[in-house]
C-alpha cells in the first residue's frame, strides 16, 4: 500500500483513463438507484399527499411507523428481502435473488420512507390556501394534486435528492440482495467494500471520489433549488 | 318581480367540538344581488363561506341549486362548479400574473383564445403593467385584483369573498369595489363577509349578520354604521 496521495493519484488515473470495469460499476450503480427512485417516488408522494391532506383513522400511527422505517439499517432491509427472495422464502419462485431487480427492490424499500417523510414535510409547509384556491378555480382532483406538487416542488426535489443520495451509497442491502457479481450487480459501495478487503485501495478511493462528487453535486443542486424556493421579498 | 334563486340553503348546522358555530342557518342567494355578511370575530362568517363553496363539510344542511333540496355532500360538485370563494388574503400560485389568470381557464382551449381571454381579464382588472410580474411579489391590493380577474375568467354564479377590503388602502379599496360592482352588473351573486360594513354601503342589497350562531337580516340599513346596535330589535331572523 502506498501513501494516501499515491493511492489517490492512482485512483484519479483510473477514473480519467476511462477504466472500463470501473465505469461499468458506476453505470450499474446509477442504473439501479435511478430505477429504484423512479419507481418509489410516485407512490411515496401519493402517500405523503394523503397524510397531509386527508384525515383518516390511523394517520398519526402511519406517520410514526414511517418515521421508524427511516432509521432501519440498510442491512436489515437487505436481510428481510433476502429471506423473502431466497429459494425457501415466500417469493423464492420469482428467482430474483442476486439480480439487479432484487437490488432495486431493496433500494425502493430504503427510499420510500425518506420520500414519504420529506415529502410530507414539504407538502405540510405548502400553504393550504393553494389547494383550496386550485379547487375553487375549478381544478379537478388530479390537476389540484399536480398544482400542489408544483407549489411544493423545491421541498419535493430535496426529498428526491436526499433519497437518491441515501440509496446510491448504501452497501448492506446491495451486498445481500445483489451478491456483488462483477459486470452484473457490483455497484459502487459493494465494489469499495470488496476492493478495500483485498487491499486494492486505488479503485476503492476512485469509487469513493465518485460518491463524494455525487454527494457534492446533489448538495450543491439542493442549495441551488432551495435558494430558488425562497419567498419573494 | 324578484330575481330567480340561484341557491337556497336551509337548516345548516356546524359545530367545532362543543362549540356550535352555525345554527339553523337559512339563506337565499339571487343573481346580481350583493349580500353583506357581518359578525364579530369567530362568529362563523368564514365557516359559512367555506361551506357554501364546498370546502368545509357542515354537520347538517339542505341545499337547493335548482334541482330540489339535497344534502351538502350531494350538492358539493354543484357548489364547486358554480361557487367561487376568495380568501381574505388571496393565494397566488408560483408564476407570473398571466400564469395565475390562465389557471382559472379550462384546459383544452386553443392557445389564441386562451391568450385573448387572459388579455381581456388583464384589461378588466387594470393589470396591464403587471402581467409578467411574479404574482407572489404583488401588493395586497394587486393580489386582490388578480384574484378578482381569475374569478371573472372563471365566471361563477356566486362569488364569496372573505374580508375583500381588509388591509387595503383607499385607492385599492375603490378599485376592488369597482370590480365588485361590475360582477354585480353581470348578474353574479355576491356574498361578502366583512367587519367593515360601511365600506360597502353603495354596493349591498341585503345586510346579513351572524349573531350568537344565528343568521339574521338587518333591515334598517342605517344600522350598518352602528355595529354595536346590531343586536337591536330591528334584526329579523332569516330562518
């Protein structure tokens, strides 16, 4: 193992030289997490909307349960889906274990409570008169829902980015459900875990840099979006 | 000859917890008629307007909008279609004044027609210098005019307004009253909730007052100027 600076330089070299294996891992990460967030977002936003605008028995309990799921470790999600999808499990016949689909399922389960909780906060912060104005101006239910989503878009975008940042960096569920198979289910976090365990720090740091760059980009985007959402003085 | 009825409300009751806010309310709204609704803080003015616009569910009521008396739940679609409620502080959607005006138009209109209608509303409410301004940056009086222009485009049968002139300066109040007058001329029924009846003396046909959860009609228009006498004998129940 060289010095940290040597390793970092080697990592940058790997990234900039267009190392095919490395970029394939990055592509798998983005594909799996992108699909997961796209599938999770519509139902999660709908649940967030119902929790905000509908009063029904058990609403508070649902909010508490969702908040509890926020703190479940990714590895526990991975273990639960592993049991469900394993040969002996109730969904074993689907033969999804160690596939990208299984990783997507795990990441959906991780992203969903984040999207609901942050979406709920964003919608609660939106002015209630927006809904009433939309309805009284003749908007049907669907148009009124989209109007509220538009009014709360900055908060909802923050939820989207936070959830994406969480799932693309998680290792527990991806490792258990994907199996870290090269060219198929190896993504950034599982590759970092593997390479580090082998003493191949350059690739681990290169992938870490990608995650760090992603985190910075998401945060910068978030700041930009939240800045745009400031009320006009 | 009296105007045909647009809406008849009967036996309306609303309670929040143990507090009876509205009790056995009877109300008739006619085309081109302006009703002023007064009452103290918490008297139930806003609640009554929200029920009439389909936004708030009453405990019980019967409503006739030309199809015979029905429950509020069954009338709700008609209320939402024909009644427009304007908040005390009108909400502006994120976007320009043009965007906000366009929101009141039904989808599927040809673009040219849509633009012409928005332009007409801009002229009607004297918003020409503001049409591309972000609506959220407007002053109270300008927001009020945009909300009235949205109502004009929506063309409801009944317009409900909550404190339409509150916090407006004299010029903004005059412009608002002018726009309300033109609604009245077009045959739209107005119900205005206000603490300051005196501002509407030239506009109103009937003065209704919410007192002790009941709706009463003040027959003597002079009492508009003396709110403290509104529990006087010249109050007549609308029930």
